[in-house]
C-alpha cells in the first residue's frame, strides 16, 4: 500500500512538474510573441510616422520646382511681350506704308509724264487714276469715308461748322454741305466730317 501511494505521489509530482514546465513554456512563448508583436507594432507606427513626413517633403519639393518653372515661364512671356510691343510701336505703320508705296510710284510717273505733255485732260485723268488707286489702298487698310450726302446730322460722325437757316423743314437737321471729308478706321472715327447743317 505504501509503495502504491508513493508511486501515485511520484506520478502526480511528475505531472505537476510537466504542467508547470508547459505553463512556463507557454508563458514564455506568449511573452516572446507579445514582445515581438509590440516591437512590430512600434516599427509599424514609426514607419507610418515617417511616410507622411517623407510624402510631405516630396510634395513640397515638387511644388517648389513647379513654382520655379512657372516663374521662369512667366518671366520669358513678359520679356517676349515687351519685345513684341516695342516692335509694334516701331514698325506698326509698316502695312500702311507698303500699301501707299505703289501710289507714290504712280505719282512719280505722273510727274515725269506731266513734263512731256501740256494737255490738261491727260493730266486730270492721271490724277483721277492715282486718287482711285490711293482710296483702294486705304480701303484695304480699313479706312473709309464718312457718308454725308443727304445724311442726318450725327454728332458721332459729323462736326457742324455752319448752320444754314431757311432751308425748309425737310432740310432741318440734315447735312447740307461737306466742307471736309471725315474718315473711319475699322468703324472708329479718326476724323469727323466738317459739315454745314440745315436749321
């Protein structure tokens, strides 16, 4: 009986020691897992903290580069615009001069031929041809005469230099005579027509 009790006690001791070892091992493994998990979570958190900062730094650098490019581009545009403006001021009348040059050529030829003839009719015809050519050149540049024949007086187009009384009710407020022709350039009045108006 005593031997059996001893054996039972020894077996219980062995089981208890095995259980305690197992529990210690499981606790150790759990602790190591927990420590690994905590280290991993710390590493993950630190990597999460670094990523937004790095991303923000990269974005700032990109924005700085964009600003530099835009500034340089705007500076080039400003310089180019100033250069074009200066060229326009200097050579703005080039088109007009080129349109008038053929008329000058015709006038020179008319002067040369005028010395060879004394016929006033020929000279008059030459002058009329030159005048028509000149008016066509002006029309190609957008210049046109302000119409005054039987027109109502319009302060936007006409300048009254004389009032003519006693012309009747039908001529009241109408242009009677044009003393100086007016001109428009692309619908803008560049010289008002000087007219006499019925009163």
